[in-house]
C-alpha cells in the first residue's frame, strides 16, 4: 500500500504509523537467497535502499545512523585497532570506522554479498573506502563468524543489522552476546543498533538484560535522530565488560581531525543522556 | 491524498516525505474564522489534532514538544515569575509552565478560541491545569498583545505557533522579536518553536539573524525528537539580551520535583549540543 505510484511507503504496524518518500524511479530490484533488495531514486532524499519492504537508508540522512553506530563506540575504547562489523553490507559503517587513524584492521562480515554489490553501484559514497588496505569484506554468517573467532581478538564489535526479525533474530540473542563478549579483549566495546526508544522500549530493556547475562557488566543506550526510520528517533546500545560507557575520549573526539555531518564531542555527550521515561517509567 | 480512508496523511512537499497515522474515526471537524480544525482517534497515538491539514499533536508524543518548549527556557531564567505564551491554544505548554512553583502568572494569548475549546474536550489532560488561578487565557492577536505590553513585564515569552505560513508568519518577523525584547525584563528569556533542524535549516539561520537584529544578544537552538512532525526531529530557538543560554539552573532542574516524560537535567544539556552540520556546514 502506498500513497500512489509516485511514493514509496513503509508501514510500521506496531505503531500504526507510516513513512513515505516521493520517488522518481525504481533503480534496482532483486530477490537474493536472503531478502528482497530495492533501490529507488527519491525526489529529495537521494537514493533509497529498501530491504524486504523496510527503509534501510537514504543518501540524505544515513549520516545520523552510521556516525552514531561507529564514533561513540570507537571514542569510548581507549585505542581501537581491531574492529569487527557484523552486517553493515551498505558499507556506511565501515566508511566511518576507517576514519579513525588508530584502526589497523576492520573485518566486515555481511551475510548477503548482493547488498554490498548493489550499494557499490547505487551508494558509491558509502563504499568509497572499501579499497582501504585495512578493510576486509567477508560474505558469511556473522553469528558463526563470532563463534569461531579467537578469544579477545577484537577491540570493538559493531552489529549493524536489520530489525530483529528474519535473518537478524539471532543477532539479538544472549548466546550471540556471549560469543561477542568472548571475542572482545577485556576493555572491548560492543555496540548494536537497537530500534526506536519511543516505539521499541521493551526490546531495548530486553537487550540490556541479555547483554548483562551474556557477560557485559556495563550497558548504555545512545539516542539520536534518524528521520527515515519509524518515529524518526533511533538508538544504539553499547556494552562492555570493563570500560565505563559514559566516559569517552572527549579531547580526542574534539580534535578528531576528520569530517562528520552530525557527530562531534557535544553530540556524543548528548546521545548519552537518558530521557526521563527511560529511567524506570512505563513507555509512553 | 492518503494511504486509504483508514489513514490520516500529512505530506511535507519541501522534503518529498509524508507521515501517516492509522485512524479509527474522526471525532471533530470545523472551519473557524482562522483555520480548519480536525480531531481524529488514532490506533496507537491516542487522539490527533490537525490544523489546516498539518499534524499539531498527538496524545502519545506531544510531551517532547511541550516539555522542550517550556522547561529549558524556564530553567534558564534565574527566577521566572511572569510568563507569556503566544499561541499554544492546545494548552499543553501552559500545563508544563504551571509545573514551576516560582511562576506567579501565565498569560496565554491564542488567536483562535476554538482551538482551546476543542482541546478542552478532546485533549483533557493538556487542559487540566487551565483552572489554575495563576493562568489567564486571552483569545486575541498575539502580535498586538506584545506591541501593547508594558516594557519589561515578562520574565519568559514562549511562542508556540503553527508553521511560519498563514496566520503565524508575523510571529517569525523582526518587528515581533523587537516587541518581545522590549516586553521582557533584561534577564528575560524568549523561546519559539523553530521547525526541523534537518529540513528547515535556512529558517533557523534566518531566525537567529532576525532575533539578533531585534535586540537579543544571545541566541541558541535546542534540538529534540518529535515523532509526528516532518523528519521526526524538531527544534526550539531561545534568545536573550543578557542571560547566557547555554547555562541553566542545573541543580534546580535535577531537583525539579515535578514529573516529566522526556525532560530532565541531562536532556536539557543534551538539547543544547550543536550538531556538526549546524556549525557552519551547508545543510544535508
């Protein structure tokens, strides 16, 4: 269902809301073994990536999500060198991670190679760092990858997945979190996209519980705008066994020496603020 | 244009986007001398107020806007006693202002009495403080009211208007800002809703210029989520002649002693953070 054929619409049934973007044309459509990928050219948001009918990103506003998934975690770790990205096939998170000069190696493990190949063609900016010699692209199952990873092999693990339905369900499970904890060095930082603070509060609460049961002693949710996702407000949840997540390398963030569109030191601090309703009150 | 008759849809032409809410029934519709008012019962957002086809508020998420319009300005002023609200006919901002025990008198000046009468019926919670003896409701032209106000009569002026089109255009004008400056005491704080930081960046930049030309030496934009407005991200712009807007009564905010859903001291600080793209870069 859509406004008419000039619009792409995503309905969010659990909130009885819908978001639509006016489109000029469909640029690509294919069914992979994992999911249905579509790319549209929109009127005001640049290109739009859709997977299984859900908005994944647009050229115009993906900076919120990719910057807030990458930089807070990397500026929280004292010296991130080895980074693992699970999912993230559009390569936008990889692009942000590679801006950190301390990073020596980034492994991106995406289950569906077609997402990356489609994005190389239609979201060339996001993929512009893929040839960086520090970057490795692996098209495999991320859960199995982490299970097979050596103990303490990573400084930061970033889970950049679709919603917790279909192929991504296992990425929101306690067993997966326990594997990630094991694959991180003791000061390691984990971060995962965690849906809308307004609409998916119970998912976020459950994630915190599972992360703690999985061996992480500190957990903290970051909030940030994301105009093309339901409610326009999104979150990422960090976890660590020994690093205090509300502290970060503030001076390094202030002197970061690379360009961002949304992220800066003050925005990092701001994203750590916990809204009144997330400190024990029932969800609105 | 709507998804179908079960949905209310607002199209934002300047961004080629649309937001829809699933509705159960239309509860009210009338054409006043100023505008067309509609109220719907939605499936998951409670009641929905629509004016001239634009979403004004829903039961579920109006707390973001009303709290962020009221509390940062009131906790920035050293001791707010006399408050003027221009617009705000739904009475949600009035409701928040009256939570401050220092406030002795609040005048709300709304041009269209019918907005308030409709909200008294369909948004009773927002109007539940209207009988407070400190509250005065005046149904008059806000621009003329401020022009006729005595010098320095107010500690805080809040402009809670519709978009800067139609009857609200004059509320975004330099002459109006100059009148507000005159009607505020020297430490007075002005605040006005200022649209989406993502979509209406040039409006915000122009507001800062006009406010400064109107006699305010400090101006600062606050950002916060607002899921039912275009982009899901909204702003309020504060101005003052002599109060530093990035400082506020932090301890009083921490010990506020009244309930809020979103606002708290940390969220106040967070809303003051300026995204990278608002510090000189072109709008995304």
